[in-house]
C-alpha cells in the first residue's frame, strides 16, 4: 500500500472530520421487493379544461404503482373496457371531479373492482350505491380548516389540500390516519379509512412533488397502500441508499479519495455517477480518460463497495456551465433539437465505452439532471437494465419500481442533495429520512457531490441514517436481484 493511501486509510479508520471515534461498519441488507400482486388499473374522472393535467396525473400514479406490479395502466372511469376492470387485481380511482354525479356506467365499473382505492371525492355516492364505505356516515365537502396536519405513526405532516370531506367512521371500518382537526360538533376528519376491500384517501394520490406540504401525506398513503395490497415480504428494517454524484475531471482527487476510503471503512455500499468527458461551453480542461489519478481512485472505489453509474457522456451542453443538460434544452423545456434514437445511442455507447476503457464497469444509467425524451429513455434500455433517477411525469419517487414505463428497474432519489450555497444540507436530508420511516416499504436515497461536500458531510449522512435505524442497500445487489436481464 502506498504511503498516501495508507495515511488516508488510517484517517478513515481512526478519525473523521475531527472526531476521535473509530469508524464503525454500518449494517447492510439486500433490497426487498414484494411479490407482484397482479395488474393494477388506475381510473380517473374527466375534468373539463384540464385534460392534460388529468392524463399526466393518471399516468404518474400508474407508474408509481409499479412497486406493487409490473402491469399497471390507466383509463377514464366512464369508458375503460369492463374486461380490463374485471381482470385487475386492484382499481385505483382518482376522483378528481367532485361535481361528477357518477352515472350507472361508472358505478358499474367501480362495483366490479376486486379491491378498490378511492381518493379525493365520491365517498357518499359510492356508499349510497352500496359499492363501498358502507360503514361511514356523511361526506360533505368542506374547506380545509387552517393549520391542518396529517397524523400518522407519531409524526405530523403539513397538508395543502384546499378542501376535504367531513365524515364519521363506524366499526368494522378503521381509520388508518386522520387530520389533526375536528368540527365544532366533534366530527373528525379522517385522512385514510379502510372498509373491507375498499380504501378511501381523503386527499390526493400523487407522485408529483417532493414539496414538504405534500411529501408526508403521500408517504402515509404509500404505507397504507402497502398494507392494503398485502405487500409481502417487506423489509425488516428501514432501507437507505447513497449515490456520489457528478464525478468528472473537475473532481479533486484527494477529496474523492478521502470520501471513498471512509465509505469503504464504514462498509457503506453506494453508487457513483461518473461523467467521462465533461464539457462546459467556452472552457477547456482535461478529460477523465486522461486523468490517471482519478481513474485509479474510481477503480479502487468499485473494488471496495461502489457501483458505477454512467451519468451521461458530457453532462452538457444545452446550457452554459458545468450544470448543463445533455439530453434536454432547459430554456425551451423540450428535448434538444438534434435528439434522435441514433444520436442517443451513439452518445450512450461512447460514454459506456470510455468508462470500460478506464477499467470501470458501469451497471446503471442516470440522465443528467433527470431530463431526457421518451426516445432517449427507450435507447437507455438497450444498454442498461436499471436506472437511478426521476423520469417524467413522476416528480417524486419513494420506492423502487420493479419496471418503469420503459422497462427498466428504477431506483429512487427522495432525500435530495447538499447544495454549494448550503441552502440544502445533510440536516435537511435527515429530516426527509425521518419522515420516510413511516413507510417501511420506501427507501431513503440521496446524493452528495464529492467535488463540493466535505468528508464531514458524508460522515453526517451515514451516521444520521444509522442513528435513525436505517440499513444500507447495495445498488449492485439490487440490479443483480431484480434488474431485467440484458
């Protein structure tokens, strides 16, 4: 072992960021996904004038349900084929239009559901039709009282719902979660209620946003869905993941080396997003294939717990700066003008070839800034069986998708990152990780930039998750276990 490596190794074992305590190995566990429950069909109301919103919401929820099933689809509640309804293991009904009277053809479809999940409206209509929620009373739509919070498993989460339904619940129906408010007559505002083979959510089902006012309520929904669908097996301990991000020729070698040696000493498995040929408009600097020092660190990291992620070829250049978008024109909010299957195929192939030439073995894909076209994502499936990112129309994902809409396993990212200006911190990541504890089937996964964070940030991330009771998942194991065969 060279002197420099020996010193770094000793530092990682004995002291991190001024702390005299030795590095203790974290606990690890394999990723656990539940057995496939069979086809899930998402049905949705029409909302005049909001057709695009409705379609995106329904598609988004159908994709988010792919934690439970590899077969999910969506359609309109008044026109979906009855054969599709009857063959579904569960119907998830997004009742977005509270003014819809639910005509007989709609009621007939909902009556045919084996298991029925309903959100937002229509509680009393379904009860009066004898379809579901017969052990409830009321269901008036009221404005949400000020400072309403969702309560679940000892935590309280903000809510941005403008209105909700006021109703009572009688046994054997059961309130799973409620709002921290009540009417003057003592009537409670349940948030999630289970009544036999039906589940009512007095709010939204949405994988749209990680905003704090939406996140906690949706985590509660995710856990309720996992219980309702009987998602087994489930992890015995909360599960977490880590990705190091944007490793390129601009990443300081000593900083990256100290971080990966600490992670190895702590036995933390992780992913590392590598950009082979970072480009920045108007600037020239060396490429990663020419930087033997960084290559050596990356090869060492891969041999000691890291899974290599191909993070684009250039990570650029549809905008200025190192934060550029490679597959997306951020100014026009559309794919780059030269986007095509051939171009994407050539770009990805060149990036993969460059990493292999450096002695690395990329196993995952991550689109720069999570922004690409359906054409690009379709091409990714030719090279990789798994990706680690968010993909439109999903804007927030708390669990692993066994197969996304493009056919690859999708790993989540729901803790965010540490920003250069420190407006986003490890403490913020831990706040999110604590919220995620309410959903054992969800995975707490965040990322850190080795070029801009300190070793103390990495230590705080690992120790923070350890303190919260998380065990770490190896992304490489997850791919081997659940990824599509290539």
